[in-house]
C-alpha cells in the first residue's frame, strides 16, 4: 500500500497507569457549523501497538480507514456516540461534546477505572477518575484510537447527509466552514442540519461614509 510509506512511525504512550483499565476519549466535529458532534471511548490492550496510529487529524483518510477495523477488532471495548445539531444548539457545543463522551463511555462493555480525555476540560462521569491531556490524541494510544473512531464515524455520517444536501460539499468539508461551504449557504441558505447557534456566515462589516 503506497500511502503507508508517506507516514512515519509514531511512538505513543500505551497507558498512563499500567495497573488500571483506562479508556481513551476524544470527539470530532466541535468546530463544524453543520451536523452532529461525535465522540468515542476506547479501551485498548496494554500491548496494543500500530506504527501509524496517531492523532486522526494528522493521518490520511486512507490510513484512518485502514486503522478503524483494526482498532474495533483489537480493542477490549469501544463505544461511539453522536449528539445532533439541534441538541448542540440547545445545550452548546462544549456540553454536547461532554454528553457525547459520556454516552460513548456508557456503551463500553467493560467499566473503566480511569478516563484519559483529549483536551483541557471534561465533565466528570460518575466517580470514575479522569485526566485531561492537552493534545492527548498525539500522546496516548487509547485517545488516538478514540480520535480515529470518532472521526471516521462522523465522516461516514456527513457523507450520508451529503446525499440529501449535495450543494454544501459535505462529502469533502464534513461540515467545517470552508469557503465553498459558506458560499453555498449564501446561495441556498441554511439546511435543517446547520447549527443555528453558530456563526455560519461571518458578520458583514458596514463602512459608513
């Protein structure tokens, strides 16, 4: 596979606490202006290793698609959850991200003893200790694995929405505010999947003479 040669070997920490069952958690879609936010929680074996596993944003789409079934097969447990655009507008994107992570954790078939969270904030999940790790998806294997699942599941979801609303280019931009996406909003208006609480278009600057 040619694309394998394009990405170097990444060394991630296999765990934070060797004696605990750790679940890595991450989300995808916080910065989008359309579609849901998606979160994943993954418990990996302590000896899990793949040379291409990394922060999903630093991987090619082909590599993410290669790793997803491997992660799902090798993980001791994993969960994936969505919170839709309407709830994002109701409770805000930060709380929606926390909720999606909580639902993903709830779906784990094994109860984790510790949670490794990508980022600097998290809403506690019952009494399970958690550790917020800035750029954790590039440091710990379980968070990186969660980032791959969250990203690929959400991308699949946006591909499906693209079939219903092809004008916005969601098969490419996945709901992020690219120039093409915003130009389509100017031409066609907002769809039912856009986040109405977000600034989907930048405010016009009015110059008075």
